[in-house]
């Protein structure tokens, strides 16, 4: 299965990968009162724990505690935000170079 990202991690001291299957970040919208989730913003993602070869590691998932799950959620969000910032910076550089090259 193809993942949006495979993020290196550790669970119970064991090196592994987090296979991100889906990710959605809703930014806070302080102009709406219809939903506290929309007002405050939220992140929704689905992921699987993988061994270092990228195979699903159900045995390792059983070793996870609540704190591991919370930490993994934070790691996914941090990784995805970092990737988005890098893509945005690369796009800005490409636009600049394009205008410079084509004289626009």
C-alpha cells in the first residue's frame, strides 16, 4: 500500500515507521460558531505502525500505550507541517525564477 509518508519513529524503544494513510488539517476559523471543531481547528489522520521494512507491525501496535499514540499524532502533524512549509518555499522559489527567466 502506498502511504502519504513513512516517518521514522520508536515504540517501546523499537525503531519503526509510521505509515500515514490519510491526513487532513482544518485550520481554526474564528468566524464560525456552528462547530467548536471548526472554530478551534483540528487534525484528522489515519496511520499504521510499520516495521523498518515497511510491513504492518500489529505486534508492535499491541505494545503501544496512550502516550505513544499521542506522541505519534504530534510527530505526524509536525512532519506534515514541515513538509507543507518546504513545498510552499520551493513553489515560491520556482515562481521567482520563472518571472526572472521569462522577464515577468
